[in-house]
C-alpha cells in the first residue's frame, strides 16, 4: 500500500488575513479568485484534492458540503483533515455519477468492439462468397475475356477486404487503448476507495479486507499472524495546544512512521479511525510483534517535532499499543478487539508502552 509520507516538521496554520474579501462576479476566473482567497484565509495547501472540494463549494454544487464547510469556517476553522474527511464521506473518492460514467464507458466500449467485430465478419463473409463464386466460374468453360473480368473482380474483392482489415486493426488498437485507459481509471478508483485520504494508509474499509485476507493466508500457510492497535498518546491535548492543522500533520507523520517500518518485513498499516492505527505483521508471533512495535514506539518517542515556521519545539509524540495473535475461527473484528483490549491495559499502565494480549 502506497502511503503519503508525513513531514516530521509540521507547519503552523496561517492566520486569517483581515483584508481577505471574496471577489464579485461569476465564471471560472471569479471562482478561482474565491478559491485563492480561501486558501490564503485558511492556510490550506493548494493541492488538487483541496482545490476540488473548494471548487465544489464556491460553485455550490453540493448543499451538504457547503453547509459543512460553512460550519467549519464559523467554528474551529477549515483544516486539511476536515477537507479530506468531507471529500471522503460526502463526495467520496469517486462519486456515484463518476462510477456510473465509468460503467457506461465500459458498456459503450464493449458495444463498439462488438460492432467492429461484426463488421469485420461481414466483410470476410462477402470476400468468402466472392472467392466461392470465382471458384465456381473457374470450374466451367471460360474464355480470355471472361477470365480477365473474373480476375479483376477477385482483385477488387481482395482490395476491399484488405482495406476493411486495415480499418479493423486500427479500430481494435483504438479500442485497446481506450480499454487500458479505463482499466487505469478503475484501478485508481479501487485504490482510492480503500485509502485514507489524510494519511495515505489503508482506510477502515481497506484495512478490514486486508486483515481478513491476511488471516486466510495465515490459515493456509500455518504461519502466525500478529496485529497491533496503536493509539497516539494525548492527541487531543496536542490538538488543543497547537491546532488541528498541526494535528493532521502528526497523524500523517505517525502513519508514515508506522507503515514504512512495517512494510520492510511484509507488514502493512491502516487507520482505524481518529488517532488509532492498526499494524499487521504476517508470519510473526505475538511476542515478536510486541518487540517490533515497541522498537517503532521507542524510535518515534525519541524524535522531537519542531515547527517549520520558527523551529520551536512541539515536544515528543508517543503511542500506546496492544498486540494480539490470530486465532483459528476468528474474523478481523475479534482479532482487533483483543488487540484493543491489550491497548487499554497499556493506557492504564501509564501509556507510551506496548502490551501483548494474554487472553
């Protein structure tokens, strides 16, 4: 799973300029100016996903989206996390209309390809009849003039089918290119549907499917499978002190920190929700997994986050984790529940530690 690497140094949200005013008028340029003003006002990065949400907002394309953004602007502010959450929950990584469009394109391509093949079959049938007719005529008596006429007809039929075959080959190449483009879009849509928009790791939907597959693989191979539930310590306190924009940066950083270290040995990470993540470690016992997660924890806790604006220290980030090993007959929910129970034990013991499931 490809994830977005989070910067270790977070950048503070920009203050709201007192002189920002949305331009009057309509049309693409006016909408662009409104989006630009909002980017300056909120400090949001000018990324495609952000621009897409703001474009829909200034055009008032989605009433629920507009209402949610208005509430955010009137409240704590519009952060990158809020924008990405709105994009995922309200708009989706791919809207229903876009999915329907892809389906319609697939049907259209299939129908066009069928027609192209049918036309080619008709051309070949005509040519076959011309050859058969020529064969019958050659079987009877024929003078030089008639033979010359027959050869001319066969030559014309051959030229016709050659031209038809050339057109068919061109159309098939075009159809293949269109199919590849459609397949790429479908792959992107599938990837987006299981990816957390903020952190780039698996979202809950993708995570549960991946855990279920990992469990099936563990049963098939007879190897152990360990899973850790990771929770960032005192994340709300960090948000309250430094703001939600900084909090989003921390979420991205922790997700990247966890995912990169798990992927080196065939593991993967996903976001369970909020500040909770899951790390999955195939072919790993609960004891080995607990040690591995603890090394990841210690590495993270040893780093000091600093503001990209003035270099000031924002302190250290730590997490607590619970680790459980897959048991035969249980699904993803049961495995995560046991790891979550061990996580709560880690919190009761003072946080910033890893506790294996002992049930």
